[in-house]
C-alpha cells in the first residue's frame, strides 16, 4: 500500500467517435473500463475519487466520491488534476501526493505509483510523469498536493490548458513502463480500439 497518496481518476472522457456517452462505462472483458481502472489503482493508494462533470449518479455503482471540475469552461485535463488536488486537501489531509489516471485505460499498470515515486525520488524531482514506447503520458502523473493553489492560478489567471505548459515550471521525473506485450496506457477512442482492447484482454487471460 502506498502511503499518503490519493488516486484521482479522470472519468470525464466522452466516446464521441463511438456514439457518445462516457468512455469509462464502455465494457471491456465484460466490465466497464472504469471498473478495471479502479481495481488496478485501488491497492496502490490510500483513497480514491472520480473527476467527472454532469450527473454524478451515473457512477453510483462504483462507490467512489465524484467531484466535478472546480473551474468553469471545461478547461480540459488540468481541471481534473485540480479537482483531485483540492479534493485531497479537503478530505484526506495527510495526503502528500495525488496520482492521476484516465478512466479509459483498462490495462493501467499495477505498479504505477511505485514507479512514479521511485523515479521522482531518484531524480530528486518535484513530480513524476509516466511514459511508454517513447511517449510521455502527462495525465498519468504524481502531483504534490501543494500544487493545488499554483495550478488554480495557472488555469484561472493565465488560462493555461496544456498539461505540459504547467508541468514545465517544475522538475519532472519520467517513469518508463514497458509497452510489450501490452502498452499499459492503451486507451480507447474508436470502435477499432475497442476491438483491439478485447483482443488484448482475451490474450492476457490466456
């Protein structure tokens, strides 16, 4: 069990290219993708919440608190990060870090927090971001809770929207994850992606 880490799942993604609705509620391996993410992340953190806008009752079956974007205008994933940081500051005051993850990644690493923490410590950085296959995944990151106020100022006062623009202000470590036989950050945007996820899921079971 990680200590003093809160998990924030960004569950607001919409499946526009698959007919609409919440991507995290699309099923892979017979279960909503969000269920897989929760199951994989829960043992790594001390508490967990979902970030999503709209009616929170649609996520009622998952048994987690739901927090909407705390700033207006749907400014993107940074608003979800801010929701997680501010939720942790209010409800889990001993937390020092928030780990963020997308709700449409059913193969999320079971060692996400451990590797992010190790990279941050080894590089004496202030935060850490995951990478695989030579690509950075800024939504999968370890954030100090103390960044809540600076992040709110950046979003509201400076209209910063890109994660990289904000994180460039800090020392950021990179935690590299293997992308074979399955990229753990594989996310689902199209019907073809969904078919591939089902194939990978069945291969993993066998």
